[in-house]
């Protein structure tokens, strides 16, 4: 594998994996820290919490520079794709904070942006196979797309309901975990 040049699809799959895993881990760690289940791992500089979106931005800059100036091939390109996915996961996990500086970590915009980025990466990662669809694949795709749309609507409706119920508690938990 190391001698072969990775395709854009393979690199997108690596970035997608790193993106999803990073998002899940970041959310889990933040919740565990806020619930005081694990020690506070946050970085503070002069009393200011340095959010992990900043780590993602610096990592995006580093990976972008490496890709532009280093022009990696083979395994180096694969590692860069994974680093890109990690950086995107850290950054988009706090996307809502881009829009509403000083806003709560638990903004729905962050999850929505993460789903959109994951969908775009998945499309790039798996688009090649879509070109080879036969009629039966198109029918299955339509059924799956309708089922996913129904699930997305149900998930959105449930999250809005739960968000109204849990938002005050999550905000209180967030405020309690601040120094």
C-alpha cells in the first residue's frame, strides 16, 4: 500500500473516518469534563479557555501548508488526509461558536455543520461507485434516501424537543465547569 499513490476517494475516506471519530471523541470528552467525570483537560491562558476549534485551525493551517509546499505522496498523503480529518473535526465541533462568539458549546449549528461536512466527505469518498449504478441500485438508493430523510426529520424533531428540555441543564453544566 505504501508504494501506491492513494486516490482522492481513499484520501476522502481517511479524512471522513478521522473527522467522525474526532467529533465523537471531542463531544464525549467535553461532556465528561463538564459532568466532572474526568479531570479538566482544558487549556487556559491567563484565565481564558482556549477552545479546541483553535487547535483545529492551527492543524488545518499546518496540514494545508504541508500539502501545498510538501506535496506528499503515498503514506505521507494518507497521514495528511487523516490529519486533515482530525483538524476539521476539532474545528467544526465548535462551528456554532464561529457564528455566535461567546455562545454555548451545545449549539445545534455545530452538529448541523458536522453532518454537512461528513456528508460532503462521504460523497467524495464514495462518488466513484455511484457512477456505476444500475437500475436496481437507483431504486434502492431512492428508498434509502427517503428513509434517511424521514429519520433526519424525526431526529430533528426529537432534538428540538429535547433541546428545549435539556438546554437549561446543559448551559448550567457548562457554566459550572468554567474556572
